[in-house]
C-alpha cells in the first residue's frame, strides 16, 4: 500500500528524534567513561606501588639576555702597603666575583668600594681588647650610624675570618663606650684608651655648640641627638650575634650593658611631649659657657698627648636634652630654646636630628622609630633565646629585664607608627608620613640618608610587596616628594643637607635593593656606572647634581662605598643575570 506523504514526514521526524536522543545518550556514556578512566583507573595504576606520578610543571621562563653597557670605570683601590686592615676573605671574594661577573664596570666598582672601609678608615684597633676606631672618610670622627653601616657589609664573612670578627666586635664595644659616656651624641673623637699619634686629626670637637648635657670636647665631635644612632647601635649588635652566634661576648659585656641602660633611659625620656620636658626642667637652659675649659679646634695643637688617658665619667641625663648652635642654616640648630619642634606624647620617640644631621621639622621621625622598634624586638628575642639555651652565664637578671623592656618598647612604638603616621595623600592614597608631631601635623617627604621611608623593607619593618609600602614608595619616587629630583643625568632622592638638585647614591642603592623591577634596577646601575666613570673616579660619593655629575660632594665617603658592595650582593641573590 502506498505511503501517504503526511505519514512519511511523521515517520521521518520520529526517526530523527530517536536518533538525537540516542546520540545524546551515547555521548553522555563516552564522557562518563573518560572521567572514570582519568580519575579512578589511571590514578589507581599510578599508586599501585605506593608511588604517585609527579605533575611536572612547565620549565620557568629564562630571563632575557642582558648585555650591560661598558663605560670604563677606573680601578682605584689603594695598594696593599697602604691598607689599614687586611682581610684575605674579602680579597678572595672580590677576586672570585670579578671573574664571574659579566659587567666589568660593576666588578671594578666592587673592587674599589667594598673594601674601602677596611682599606682607608680603620684608624686604630686592638683585637685582643677588642676595640676599633674608624672614621667616616674625609671627616676624622666616628659616627655611631656611619660606623655601623660602614662595617655591616663584612658580616657575611666574619665566620671565615676571626680577625675581622674581632674587628667588628671592637666597633660594638667602642660604640658602647661612647654611648655610656654620652648617649645623646652622634659623633665621637678617638677613644681615650686609643694610642694614636696623628697630628692630622683634631684633638677636640665642636666647642661653640651649647648642649645639655654638656660634653667634654676631648671626646665628642658633636652632640646632635639622633634616634637612629641608638637604633644603629642595637642593629650592629643584633646582626653580629645573629651572624656568629657569639652572644656571650656582647650580652656578657659590662660596658655594653651600661650603654643599653643609658640608651633605654634616653628612649623613655624622649617619649615625653615637649611641654612635659619644659615643665620637668623649668630652670634648665643652655649654658652660656660650658662648665669646664674648652679648647680651640685647631689641628696644629693636636697630638695624642693632649688626650686624657682616664675613662670619663658618664654625663648626667637628669636635665633632658637641648641643643643650640649659631648658624645661618635653620637645619643646624633647634628652636624652643634648644628643645626642637613641639610635640605631645603618643608612644613615639622624639629625634632632634635626622640621619642627615639636619634638624627635624616635627620631632617624631618615622623611619628612625621604625628602625628602633624592629631592633628592640630583635634584641628581646636574642636575649630570650640566649637565656633559654644558657648561652650567657652573667647578668641573667639584668638581661631578662632588658628583654622585657625592649619588647614592650618595640611593640608600643610599632603600634604608634600605624596609629599616627599613616596619612591620606590626594593622589597616592594612604602612605607613611616622614615626620609627625602627634598634634595632627605631619610632613610628607623623604631624605636620602637611611633610615628613610624608602628603606623600610631593609630595616625589617615591612615587606617590599606590602601595599602600604608600595603606595609610599610610589609617592617618594615622584615629583610629589619635594626632595626627588629628575634631571638630564639622573633621577633620585636627595635632601636638605646638600640642597636642590643633588641626588645621593645612597638613595639610589636603597632604591635598587627595594625594587622588584629589573628595568628600574638597570637604570640605577647605569646611572651609578656613568657617574663613577665620568666624574667621581671610580667611587661612590655623597651626592651629585641631577644635570651635571661633575658637581658632587664628599669624594671620600665610606658609608656609600660600602653600600655599593651590599647592593651587589643583594642583586647577586635576587637578579644574578644583571651582574
């Protein structure tokens, strides 16, 4: 019987629907089987012998080939016969790195700069005592801050060179002697027990300054109270004990304990508000004349015989701190009859001067507070560990009390920084202020000298990748920072100490160590190599002009030279292909 057209179409549609559903069913079964195969069958075979087939990640992408430009930095290291302290370990390291580095300009800079402190600034040392006196370079005095930074680059080597280890321990002990005498002073002359006969060095420090507590100019170069000096004292001791495990010779030192007690007293005293200080010592005024004879600051009368060989008595701290100096530079003296900027108590610690030796605008210098907070908490941990493991046999009760006090102070300062120093910037958002007064005023800037806001990760205060730090860093490296300069030759942070347009290599080296951007680091390295090859004769200097590198300050500046060595070591660990 013939099929009707309508019935035929109905049959076709019926078959298509069946085929569709059948295909859908078969497809679902295939998917289920594949899933079963890969999730159950294959893992079972992989684990039959208790072994799991590892998932091999794709190979990491290799860094792009980098061919650093060569400018011909001159070799400038002084000959062995003129070197003041020799370390074969340092020399061997320089030789090894020079052979493996592809950037020969950086290799030459490493050879010139890393050993500069040992070669040129160790004026006197006694490794049996041990004590060490070193100068900053072209200034014949020992700064607490500078001496720490000058000697820190050698810490990775001290377990291989016991003489170098004793030399660094000697710096700690000498710093302790100085701060026991005057914990407010920032720079000192050769210690009273040093046997030096060098008529080029002045026998006396500044005699025109009017300071409370008034120092003897035979021992103190100048007494600008800088909180970072105290932070650097703790930092060097902490780094030494961490690197060597030699806690007994530091924590067991009577001189070191005396210095720590004096330093902690200063920290407590400088947490007071300005008017608290005024009310506490209402009759305290800067002396018109020092209460003992002063001497002309003349190198012609300088000799070792003019130094007292007796240990000086510690200066009294019961009158607080005041400083005035006759000067046409406002950064060289303090207002409010020597008290400085006005502030109120808030948990932070005042600093009369910055690491640049310039007066603070607002007394609570945030980078210095960050540094002292970190180092106090580190010291507390080191002491607790040493006591638990019985690594110290003496002064256990004193050390336990110091640990409790240091931890409490460190925590309090850390909390106060976040409570009072995080401010809103109209472009960069929430960032750290440089200085505050805890009345609500603050200053937004940064200075090249460390501790700085730029160096916060290097201080151990926060990570390089912390969003608050990254916003602060973005502000610091922009025209929003009044002391950031960009010119024809280079760009970077300077400061009031050297004025407009002067960029500090220290700030560039800190910028490199806090950067995670290879292109940024390459620009910095290129600037420093051109500077050393064209203008500064193979050295780092204090500062150079943004447009004309032939205008620079302090050609012999040991701190900056040492930081160059530290920066190369940092790059060797993080970006070795850039070297």
